[in-house]
């Protein structure tokens, strides 16, 4: 054992080699930063191991110094390399002269797993079927995986037990592999060994012990289960029974008069193959003693993920059932090993339960302890309680700081009339309120690691006169899934002391005196929470209760969308009814494939939609549920046919307004009398009138320029039905009558 001392920057460093453990930390140096941080740097030899346990030790004047605020390359599973660093925030732990502290850094290599095993026993003289018992002598491993090289044995070809047993049913050469694994270091090692199993009709000794009373005077039946044997020799390991201690019968009975452990052996022989086999089983006769369950545990690290080793301290018990209180670990949450180990992947308080059974008692004895696993460094969380709220004023109120991960504090007491006394930077301040009222108190916290600020507020109530307390609370997040952290909102009035009973009798934290407590329910159930509010001044109490519901974890099931159109293939306009056939769905979104419609979408379960035009419409239904929020889509088509035209036939007739037979230069007006007519088409059969020969007016006027008899034709149409009708009549246009002209001559004028 030796020491060497190095003095750097006024600090004293010790690097020590301890017998049995070599320290691989070297080149240790320190520096002080910002007057509150001590930076320690060092190297770890990277040619020694892949992972190390690093321990920081600070001493001052021969005494150890608490190091509660340390981050960096410290703890387990630290990788080797140069310039490793540890930061110690010493202001919270040390008030002396920092230059005079002693700094030790120890880096011990974490042993890597080494796989190795031996074949402990071989049955049937090595002839198949042959049972091999394996003795696992691997080191520094906590998980094992066996491959017996016997694929014909199916699932039995593999095992995760430490010392397994395997039966080779057929002869042959088998290559056996063992993988030893360290889950903390994430390293593994493999060991191989081959064995030859000979083929022979095996002689196997075996027997069954029948009896359920293991007290003195108990009689047991020994039922021979041997295979391929015809000679039998029993020895019951009970010499006090004299001649009855041995027998050559195939099946036998024996009575054990005294307490003790009796080794019952059966030797069998096959006269043909001359093969013998022996089997020995213990019969334990003892005075009945009640089992005592107990265990202790040790953690590799108190930071998640953490491997925890459990040492069974139980007495008078033979079998065990462990529950590590970690349902998220699945099958690994339970164990029947005597001294198991379990990895807690997440931070939390885990209630570990051990059930110990005796050989004669089916009812176990239980022992429960809490394993506390911390989280990695977190941002600040501001929180405080008010020690003496709801009191008569003037009153000095005491604030209890419950903040987490915080190093600095800023208080605002909501009392601006108190001037400079309205704020404080103390950890647990007090403030005097002179007047009654409700004051909002705000606490803001920060820490040195995260550049964030956390805020928490609560009300201080200063009352004028004493009133009886009224208990009450609400549950902000009821109906959660186990494990569930439930927040209780204190609604009590006129109270300054509180007692909570969370109704969780299996929890070590079943009660609280906080004003606004939280509680973690690790199991599903209905828990009655009883809240007692107390007025310290009057001594009066008030009680209120409510129930917390914690549900089993939800099984996430994906929604499956499906629907059918109840009345498809209708003529337009048509109203279609959709029947929703979706399963595991809670919300729906329909697209009817009719973008011209103002109601093309819907969120109803079974909607209806009216299609006004003929066509083929693609309808898409999206369905989802709250558990997965992953939509499922289903597509189908709606066929809307063209509506048949109605049988509406137009009726028309016309008359001539002007009299016939008048001068050809006169215009003729036609007057129609029609029903169900939308379009008019006139043909005056007067081609010399050019484009004026036709008209689409209901009551047109036409000028016939020549005399004659004209057939006037009118065709009418109904748009909805597309049907037409015609009507014709004749118009007579005559020559104009010459008007008389008066005139005379005087032939013999002037006579």
C-alpha cells in the first residue's frame, strides 16, 4: 500500500492504490469557477476495461465533506478516456476555505462478464434419453441464455435459468452454448462445450413420494416410476427403523418416527443391459415452524436505470414469490429466485413484496420494503406550503419551501403595502400581514444547471374573526391509469392544519399533512380519501371524503372504419342514409364526394346526405378512437341515376287580333292562349319577309307585304318533359280597294 501527494493550484490531492482494487484515475486537477463551482478533471486508462465505477471523496481537516450537488463523470458505468470531468457546487455543502480541501478520485474497473459452465451430472450412464444438469460458474453476469444444440426439443432447447437441466432424447454430438450477460454494462460473453450422448435403452431410476404430512410419525408411499428396470433396492435413510429401512419391492411404504432429513435412495438395475441407476430424494420431517419473511437490498446506483440486488433473510421457508412493484417491466416484475436482482428503468418509489412459503403451509408470510430510485437532474420545480394559513390578522405567516431541483428563490408576498418587506430571497421566509384579506404569494425558482425559471403561487388568507373549519377538496386528475399520481386541490375554509388519509393502505405514504398533496396509486381500485381540516386557534375539526378511481392500463385497439349505404342507386335528387359499421371507434369524419354541396362533410355517426345530381360519388369515412388517435379509412361509392322526365304535354292556340281582308301594308298581331309552354317557335310561311318570317315571342306581330292566304304555324315545347305540340291557322291578306277620285274637264269653256 502506498500514497503519493500532488499539490496543484493550492489544493491537496490524494491518489491511492487500495489492496484488491486498483485505482485507474490519474492526472487529477481542479479549478474554482464562479466562486461556487469546483471543477475536477482526470483521466481513466482506456486499455484496462470498458466501464468503471468512479467515486469522488472530499475531506477537510480529517473529516468527510458532504457532496450533495455533484454532476459529471461520477458513479457507475463511466467510460474510459482523457479529460473526464466532475463539477461540485460546494456552496451548498461547504463553508470553509475551498483551497484547503482534499480531493480524491477513485476509478475502479467494473468487471466484465465471463461465461463458463460445467456438466454437474449425467443420467443413464450417458445413454439417451439422458438428463444433464449444468453448473453455471460464470462471473460478473446477471442474465444467462443457454442453447443446448438440440433443436428437436423445441422451446426446451433454450433456457434463461442460471443452472438449467436438459434432457437429450436422442443420441448424437451436441454443441452447447452459454451467453453470460451484464445488463448494467451492456456486455456479454459466450462459452461453448460439446458432448456426445450414446444411444441405448436407458435404465432410469425414479420414484414419487406420496404424502402431505411432514411431521414425526408420518407415513409416505413411494411409487416406483423407474424405466427399463427389473431389480429394485430401497434405502429409506432411517437406520432406527432397522429391517424396515430397506426393501426390494417395486413400490413401498415407510413411516418416519422422528424429525430429521432422510435421504431415500432407489437403486435399479436392468438384468439384460446390466445398467444400473440410482436416485436419491430427501424427506424432511420437522416440527412445524412458521416462516419469517425478510430481505435487504443494495443498489448499484440511486439514479435510474438502476440494478438492485436483493438478499433473502427469510427463515423457516422453502419457496418464494417476489413482486418488485414495477409492472412496466412485464414478466421481469416477478421472480421465484431466492436472491434475485431487478433493474428499475424509471425513477420512483417501488413497493417490493416478498412472499415466503413453508413446506407445510400454503399461506405465505409477506414482507414489504420501498426501493427509491431517483431521476436524472431535472429543471427547477417551484413549490411551497403555508404553515399557518387562514389565521386572524395581524399575523406572521411561515412559508415552507417544497421546491425541487432549485438553488435560488424569489418571493413576492402579494402585500405591496409592506413596501420593501413584500419580497424575499430566503429559502423559508416569513411575512407579517397587518390587514385581513386574500394575498397571492408567488415563488420563482432557478438552478445552476437549467436556464429556466419555475413559478408557483398560492393564497394566504388572513381572516378577521374565527370561523369553524369547513373541509373540502377536489381531485384534479381522477380516473387515471395505474400507476397514477393524483393531485388534491384543497378547498378547505377557516383551517390552518390538515390531515389526509389517501385510502391506500398498502402504501408507505398513505397519509400527509400538506395543504395540496399528491399521492401515487400503484394499483387500480376505488380508494376512499378522508380529509380532516383543523382550525388551530379554536381546535375545531371538519371532515370531508371522496373517492379516487384508478383504472387498469388501457389496451390500445386500432379503429376499423366501415359503412354501407342503405338506399343506393336512386334517381336524383336522392337522400342517402349511411349505416356506420365501424368498430373500436369513437369519432368519425365523412366526405360524401359531393364538393358542390354545402354539406359535403359530417362528423355524425350515421349521417344522411342529399345528392341533387346524377353521378357516381366516392364516399370516404375516417374513424378513430382516443386510445391511439390513428385514423382508419373506408371507401365506397353511391350511384345516383338521372331522374325520368315528367309527362307534361304543352297545349296552345292562337288568334288573329287584326281583321282579315284589310290592306296588305297593315301588320297582323297574334294572341296565344297556352298552358305548360316554355318555348314558342312561329313560322308565318312568308319567306319574302326574310328573317322576320320566324319568331320565338309568345304574342308576335308580323307584317305581310303581299296579299294572299298564309298558313301560320306555332310549335310549343315543355322543358321539363321535352314534349312538343303544334297549332296552325290561315291568315288572308287581300288587295287594297282603290279609292274613287273626283275629276272633270270643261270642253267649251269661254263660250
